[in-house]
């Protein structure tokens, strides 16, 4: 059994987050796509190395996934035992363009199941974490999903596909689903970092999240937060959220059910 100290992990993520803000947060926005990609590669690589090194010092011997950007390798667990899944800068465009809503996301998978997750928002100095069976927390305080039951009252979140050129069907599904759900809810937003959006659902700031795709590593950390905050997570068709999923719907049970119903129409 691996016992993860959320305070130790949080301290690591906070330190790296502060250094990312200092190094990149004050730069002028990238002047071109090429410059943005170059900054992304530099910052992502640096943060990944720092986090891996620091976490390995307190949890030596655990492997790390290298499939964050490779959906084809996310159809099943990469290791039979425990391993880490890290997104060092989730919502990196926001960091490099000088505005908020990016985060560091870390998740521990054991025997194919997420057992610990942490999402750190450096801009607000907020650490969300969850331990399977022990609840979800924001800066050490227990959090819960919202108590809303009707879509008419709900604030919904989603995100476009990461790779438009290789996910044309998901581009169409995203646009279609926005058209279906926008008239049904109070408001709909695409805020940036997927993990942080799901963390906002876990603490009740927003009410539910949905997305089409197959990049389950984008969702694992946030899914555990929502489940441990009393919410429900499923595939977009209402089937269990698991490896090989075609998307995610997450939030309070009643809202998740209603979103699945709308998306089935």
C-alpha cells in the first residue's frame, strides 16, 4: 500500500507553480504559433523534470506515464501496479499568454484505478486533492459538488478537442453538444485547464462538466476529485467511466443523468 502525503505533494506542486509564474507569467504574449510551441516545450519539459525528481525522492521506484499527449496509448493502464500520470501545465496556452486558469495535475494510478489526485492552481494558490475513499479537499477543507438538480439552474463546463486536425469527429460532437446544452442551462463556459474545470465542479463553483474524446489522462485527476466530492462520473453515453471511454460527463448525479439524456437525443 502506498501512502501519499498530500501536503508533501502540494508543496512540490506549489513550488514549481510559483517558479513557472515567475519565469513565464510576465512575458509578453507569444508572437507566433512557433514561439508559443517553443515556450510550451521549454516550460513543460522543465516542470516535468522538477516534479518527477521531487516526487521520486519521497516515493522512489514508481514509474511515470509518458503518454500524456498520446491518446492511442491511453486505452488501457500502462502498468499493472502503481504509476504516476502528470500534466505539468494543463492549460499551458493561458500561462504563456499571460492569463489565468492553468494548473498542474498529478494522479496516482494503482491496478488501473485512480487512488490519489492533486490539481494545483498557482494563480490562486489553491490545491485540490482527493484520496480514494477519504474525500476531496481544497486547501485542506472538505469539498462537495453542488446540490443543484435541474439543468435550467446549472453552470456547465466543457472543452474543445486538443488536436483538432486528428479529431474532426470530436470537433463536430463538441459543437453539436454545445448547441444542445446551451439552451438548457443558465450558462456554459470553456475556461481552460480541464483538470481545474473539473476541480471547480468538485467544489461546487460550477455544476457539471462534459467532453468528447479518448484522452482519459486529461480527466482522471478531476474525475477522482468529483467522485470523492459526492458526484458521479460516466462516459458520455452513461456507461461506466473507464479505460477506452469515448468521453466524460461529471457532476451531481441528477445533473449528470440529465446531460446524458440530452446528449442521447
